[in-house]
């Protein structure tokens, strides 16, 4: 929000910038001038999206040239399939024209892939995540993803702790993937109910990928249409089976990344097509809201 006070000694309270992403339909502020005179104003939003009333987190990537460090950190390079080539430079994760741009490329013979996460900066329990994104370039071996991992977990170690994959794409397939990983689905291999769903969509164009997390289920969306749901089975032997690590005692953070596959055994994305790099995913905005009461 932009505003100008005509006197350097004047004070406005509360600070309107503190309401960014949290405006009510009507917001009252008071301006106090240097002589102590106070004037109260009521600001009425004529176009008010009720979604913002329940907002927990938002980023529209409109400010600066790199992701907001108060909200995001670069994903760290490690040895798993998704982060083995992760770059710890903003050269592969930057802002341009009001969009987050995540790039995977080969630089001086070395693969570098961009990714950001809210780990240590924002996590939540129960709510709805929406991310508007498009994958503009996706050669074989590219592995773009929008997903969540636990900051606070009830079962130790992966996959016991749980993983929520809101959108993944590989191998130029005509669809994207929603997937849930837990001990129940991964280690025990129980696929009823199914823990994954493919959804046909034009991933090269803008789509809004969403997921709603409640105490009873995880529900997935593409462009506002429900595409998949995974239930809490409320098993009597839950402590043994570990089917539902997504309880009120857990919290999850967001990850946006463009990964690369490779020649390692079991690499889902497969060998990288160097000739058609870079791979690029753009993100217009991210929003997390509280569940409706």
C-alpha cells in the first residue's frame, strides 16, 4: 500500500502496511499531527475478496528481484532425487515481471536447479493452499513440483512423517500428479484408498493448483475443481500403521522447486535432456487460507 503524510512529524496508526494481505472490508486508521490533533479515517474496500479475511500467508512476487527473505529460503542441495542438483544461488530462483521464475539448467558443465521453501519462516496446520503456476519449458529429466513437508511431525523419519505433493510433473506427460506419502502408503504399500492421482491439464498454461487439509482428509484441486481426495481412516492401530501423520499436532511448510532427474537408479524423472535445457516453472502467486468455519 502506498500513502503520503504531508508532515514528517505526523503519525498514522495502525501502520497500513501492517495490513497487507490481512485487510478487513473496513479498516480504521488515525492520523496524529505534530500539534497533537487527531483525525480518524475509515477506509472501505470497494472490491473485497472474502478469501483474504482468512489469509494465513500470501506472496504475489511483485516486489524486488529475489524472493522475500522473510517468507522464503533457498532449498538446500542434498543427495535425494529432487535436490541433488539444487542451486544455492538466486540465479536459478528469481523474480521477473511479477513472477517467481524457477530454472534448471547446465552451467559450466554443472546442473543447477532452483527451489524455495518456507521452512523456518511459515508453516501451518489445517488450511487451503493455492498456487498459480505454469511450466513453460519441461524437457525430459525436469521435475517441477509444488509440495509440502512437515516442520512439526508426530512420526519420525520419512515417509512416516508424511509428504503432500500438490503438483508434480515429469517426462512431458500430458498430466500432473497429486500424491501423498506415508508409512502406510510407502513402506506398507497399501494403496486402498489410492494415495495418488493423475490429472490431465495443459501444464504449459496458467493453472491454479490447490490442496485443502482438514482433520478428516486431504482434498486436491486444479483450477477450483476437486480432482482427488485422500481420507483419514482413523485406524484403531494408527500408531502402528502410521496412515495419518497429518493431525492437529503436526504442521507443514511449502516447497516450490524445479528439480532434475539423472542416471541414478529409480530416478522418476529419468535422464536429463541437456539439449533442451533450461527447464522453467513460473509462479504468479501463492496463498494459504484458514478453513471456512
